[in-house]
C-alpha cells in the first residue's frame, strides 16, 4: 500500500512567540518532552517494520511546536530519508536551528516546509538558512502568514530568494473577508497560487483520500481521518494501514487547510504540485540536481 502519514506528537512548545499562533506561548515540561521522544521512537519502530509488509510511505512531521530543536526529530529525519520503503520525508519548521546535520540527509527524499516569521528572526538570517538548503540541493518551500503587517516583508523575501524557490503566502482566515481585491492581486503577484489557499472549499460528504491512503497519526498511535475532522478511525499500531484504510467522505462543511484540501481528488491539486505535494512545491518550480 502507498500511504501518506502526517505525524504529530505531544510536543507543543516553540522557540518563537508569533502573535497569530496559538501554540507559540507554551513551554513543555521535561516529562512532556520525554513522552514526545518515546512516542516518536515507537512510530519509528513501526515504520521500520513496514518494509517487509511491502508498504511505501511518505511522512510529514507537523508538530504544534518547533520539532528541529530536539535531536530525536533530526535523527528520525535522517534515518527515514535513507529507508528504501520511504518515498519522502518532510518537516514543517521555522528553520531556526543549525543545519550542519542536513548533510546526512538523503537529499533525493528529504524536504522542508520552511516558514518565515518576521519579527522572530531577521530576514538576513532566514535567507542564510534557506541558501544552506539551496546549496545542498535539498527541496524546500518558504511560507509566510499573509497578515497585512507582513506584506512588505513578504515582497522583500520574494526578492531575496532564488526564483526557483516557491514562496507561498498562508492566507489569514481568522477574520472573514480580510483581503481587498487589490490586496489579493498584490499577493497573487508574489504567490501565483495564493487564491487556492485563500479559498475554503465545500467538502461535506465529498470524496477525500484522508482516511483511505492519507492518515493523521497522533503520538499515541491513534489515527484521525484528518486534523479538522476529529473522528478517530483506529490505532496505527493495532490496526495497521490495511485495517485503517476505508473510503470516508468528508464530515466537515468546509476545508480551508492546505494539508486537508490537497487530498480532495476533485480539486486536482496533484496536477499542480505533482511530486512536491507534501512539501508544497508546485511542479513549475525547477528541481535542481
């Protein structure tokens, strides 16, 4: 079976404190961090065992906090990138940590979903980190939350990055009708796919790969159809992929999250992102070898 797994443990602390993020103001206890480490080790044990089962996996780490400040995530990314039955491993990160360890990654399989947070780091430092990945020919995209206070930083970051690096703007949806028509045009001029993300898609009872070939795995092993649809569909370590997989139409009225709507087949997002779907890199952005 070919499956995509989104993994999120109990980690919820971050080294940034962005005002628009609800998870930026928490600090995990030593016990919570130890539990997160143990959960990831259990997940890694399960992944190792899937080679003999004949499964092909793509894995995306998107914790509530910043994962790469913890060594166990670095070790997991390195090992997963070298597993023959893992097609891809990607991580959502603010790219604030030292990147010397990335030399150990299999660059054919590893990818980064990097987010730039103006006010939390300097533009110079973030670009420097991006260029380290770029020089190593490791695939990555760069995202910025599209709040008005960041518009200038978004435009400037676009001018600083190589043209073959996709910069996407995460539409701010906490306020309805946040953007004017002129602002939408302005942001689309920077991110040609901005309006795809600015849309909340009708999804109720519509087909979706979530729960069929795409699974949202909690650190405990419990599996949900997706993060927005909170129905628990089973347990990864008890049921396995075959036991979890079933056609499950969406139970939500709308889907406005990238990691959700990209798996709705009627939207044909795979035609836009192709092999870069997981790490959010459209097919039109050149792959470097």
